[in-house]
C-alpha cells in the first residue's frame, strides 16, 4: 500500500496493562509500549484530533488538519482510568472511550452483566470523572453482542438502551458508538442512526479517510503482537488500505486476522457485513 495524504489512522485499543486476564491478553498492550506508541505518533508529526473532528469532516464540515489521527478505546477496562488517562493527560491528547454499559459497576453495586468474560472494568464514578476531565465517553452497547445477529427488539435495547444509560449518568447527549466485534450491517447502521448516535466506529484494519462512512468508521487495531515497524508504518500513513476500499481487500485483511485470532476468547469478531 502506498502512503496517502488522506489516510487518517483511527487507533483502536482495548486494555493497557502488564497483567491482563488471559482472554484479553492478545488485545492488550503494556503501558511501556503504549507510551512508546504515543511518542511515535508525536515524532511522526501527527495531530491527534477528537473523534468529532473526523466525524464533522466526514459529514462535509471543516477539513481536518493534514496528517490527523484519532485515539479510541473499547469496552471500558479499569486500566483506562489508572494507566491510560495519565499518559494522555501528560501529552494533552484527546480520546474516545466506548463503554459497554452492562459491564460497568454502579457505586457499591454489581454490574448488570455483559457477554465479556470477567476483567477489571470501570465503575460509573470513574466514567463520570473521565467525562468531566474531557475524555469523550461513547457507547458500545449494553452487553457486547454481535448486533447483526439480534432480533429487532433486542437490537433496540442494545443501541437505544446503552445511549440512555450513558446520558442518564452524564446528563448530556452522548454521540459516538462503536460496533461490538466490529460487526454491523445496513439495518444495524440504520438503527444506530435512528437512536441518535452521530457516528459509529468499526474495525476494518484500514485507515479512515474523508470519504469513509460515518456509521462504519475504519480503525486500526493495536494488539499485543503489533510489531513496532507496523505501528510506525501506520503513523507514516502506509501499511494498511484506506477506507473506503474494494471488498476483496476487506475480505483478505480479515482472513489474515482470523488466522492469528482463531480460537481465542476475544472482544472482536469477524468482518463487518453488508
Ligand atoms: Zn468491544
């Protein structure tokens, strides 16, 4: 793949930890590696912009600064509060955190439950604090299902209910959604739009671009086994396709990915469907 001035890396992280539960370990980077990656982003001259800047550009609003990047974090692991936030704050970097609301503990209570295996997750008080500190809180459903397999009523509960959970907690509109496992189809995306989410991120293993779909924004997933050279290439605008791109590349990327991830309990699944 060649470098493209339009390529916008939207980085997708999960846990940042030295001792993750085994099921999430393949999708976890250590704090040291994470800090190195933030340094690479700075050294490459990228401007980290809030997700809403990219969404505005996708919708015909102001163009992005040249060589923009976006940081996103899925699921709502507790290490976001203790490990990620200080590193972002030190560098004055914006980020979006997508929360699975059923995995969140209310103060003094237990979580309603989600399909994610056990792991230390954020509690509601920490999420409210992160919101107050300027981290964008987005939604990632209530239980982390594969949305494209759900009947209508359940789909509504996940997509509308998650938004309601977060807006009740934060007392302001919550705009940004991420498809669990990266899965969506046209009817899921219609429902997401109807619920009032202004954007939705996917996985895609591709750069986003000003021509990307605001309800299926492509992201580059950073994993435990992402080589430093690969991450470096992404910061330089090459090493992955640029969305939107032909379906055969999408399929090929997912096939390669499934080979490494087969058999693991995991927070992400197969290719986005249409
Ligand atoms: Zn997830």
